[in-house]
């Protein structure tokens, strides 16, 4: 479970979970924070926070405010605020964000654009 601290999640009280055994296929839009422990296939759109846990598997293009990844993402990520790749995370796709943190043990197989310019 995620603990609230002053740097993250302070102003966000809405938290939703997609459980470990869950499979969701389609387009998803939400407000607040969503933590995905299961499998998601489709598209994700939010201006808020998406968390992919170690057990999370995503096959989707993601547009979000903040993406925190500890699991697997196959698809492109566009984040308006930041992307954090935690140890054991694996991204197969491109990332576009003004801020990117890649911790030791994380994997990115794609391109990164932090300038905001389209290729």
C-alpha cells in the first residue's frame, strides 16, 4: 500500500486499485491516483497519477500527469509532469516527459524526448 508523504500524493485523496488477478481491456480515463497490480490492455488517459506495481503488466499507450512504473509497460508514455522508472521496471516504448528518473535496475527499450518537440 502507498503511504502519503509531503512530496507525493499530498493533494490527491482519490486512490483506485486494479487488483493483481484483474484483467482490463479498453480505454480508461480517471482522476486521482490509479495503482495497477493486474493486466491492462488498451489506452490510458489522465492528468493525474498512474502507478504500475511490480506485478502490473500494461500493453497500452499512456497519457498521464505522472507515471510511476515498477512493472512492465509495452507502449508509449506521454507524461506532462514526470516519469519514474523504479528498479525491476521495464518499458518497451518511447517516453515523452519534462522529467525522467531511471533507477538502477530499470530498463528502457525506446526513445526518450524531454524537450517537448515532436520528431
